C-alpha cells in the first residue's frame, strides 16, 4: 500500500547540530534532501545529495545497516523524508533539527566551493508553468493537486482536482481514464514523488509542474479558491 507522510515526527529522531556532528564523525551517513541548485551553493561537508523529489526512485542508495542523518534548509523537508523512511522500515534515520541554517549558526563547517549538481534522469516529464498553462488550454489532460486539502483550499491552479499524496492509491482506476496527467503541489517535490510512483504503476503520460503552485503564482497566473 502506498503510504507516505504522516504528520507526527518521532521526537527521539531529532538531532541538534552538535549531536549530529558527533554521529557524523562516528560514521553516520549524511544525506541532503534539498534540490540540486541549493546543494551546489552550500552544503555540509561529506553529505550526499538525494533530492526529496527523487526519493522514491533512489531508495536503494539509502543504507539500512548504518545511521543516516537527513538535512535540508530548515528541517521541514528532511522531517517529511524521515517520516516516509520510517514507514519503509528504516529504524536508524535521524533528522537534523533546524537544518543547515542552525548548523551554520552553531559555527559548524559548511562547504561553499563550486560543485556541479543535477537531477537524475526521471521517468516522467518535468514541465514549467508556461507549458503547464498551454497544455491545460488544450482540455485533453487532467490536473491533479497532491497537496493537503487545507493547502488546496487556500489557492490552486484552475481546474485542478485535489487528491492528496497519500490518497492516490484509492484513485488509481479513476486516474487511468485520463488521457494524460499533470501533477502539481506547492513547489514540485511531492508531485514529483507522485509522478514517479504513478509511472511505476504503468502510467505513461505523466508530467510534473516544476516549481509547483508557488512558481505559478509568481508568474502572475490566476488561482481558484
């Protein structure tokens, strides 16, 4: 059964920067779940990049026999990933509380040297908001917003239907009737995970909106409430 994020986070899996540093020095694996452009700008030394949006397809890169510490900018995205991995049976995974921001505030080392970082090749299509708008005007695609209902009600792309990420399995047969699918969330992370999962279920025409609803609004496009 496809279950991803629950709201509760195991409190004993939250690490302060100082405690995280001790565990890293002792051999814990450090994983950055931010996006490649963030990682390229600055990162914690020794970390490996597995963007949250690629998590589904790269689970085999996360060891089960060693401690794993996750981090992002502030601890929110990595907290979501922690909850997901706990559902997959990972029992040695921790979240850097406060993310790289608190790490830096504690005067712990960061690496700002230039590096190249990019996404792995995905099995679905990433499209920007301009292309999204063009395709929606053709009326031959189904737009699905995978955010939570309260996020959806605050403002969504016109014509979108709300199917939260965790509810996708219950709507599979309904979605198979669509000629093509466009998935959207707040910033493109959750919808990328949904797109990857749907491809695994045999869907062929699946696209993810890069930048999500945030990019849509920044472009000045209308939203419905």
